[in-house]
C-alpha cells in the first residue's frame, strides 16, 4: 500500500513540474506584441479594440495548446514582422540586424588605426 502512495505522489509531482514547464505566459506575449493602432504601445498597455481582439486570439491559441513560438509565427503570418517587438532574424531583415555590429566594428577599426598612426609619429 505504501508503494502505491509513493508512486502516486511521484506521478503527481512530475505532472505539476511538467505543467509549470509547458505553461505559456500570456502577459509576456502581450508585452511583446505591438498594437498596430496605437503609436508605440504594446497590446498589454493598449485598450484599443484591436488590442482586445489580439488578446482574445492569443488566449484562444493558448487554449488550443499552441506554444509561444507558434503564436508569434501565427501573428507574423497574419500581420507581418512589425507586429512583434523582437522580430525573428531572416533574409529580409538581416542587414537591419547587422548594421549596428558593422558600425561598431568599423568604429573600432578606425580608432585602432588612428591610435596606431599616432604612436608611429
């Protein structure tokens, strides 16, 4: 009898841990989705009709068992990359993601050559 109780609690513990791991945080999703009606507001901060509709869509997707990544993919397919604050890296926006690194690298090289030239003089 004791082993059945122990096994029951072990299974219960694993199901609780798994439920916490796979739970989708809707508030995090709302904060990462841009309201297309409001200037610079997330869906979480907006009270527009569009934001309320998107919240319902996200909650519906969560109840269907979709992951956070799947929800973002669905919204991007419907509204484009601009709807998320952190768009995925792809071939259309690759240069946009790389420009800051290229400017940083170019500035570092410029400083390196200026300092090197001044040391030689």
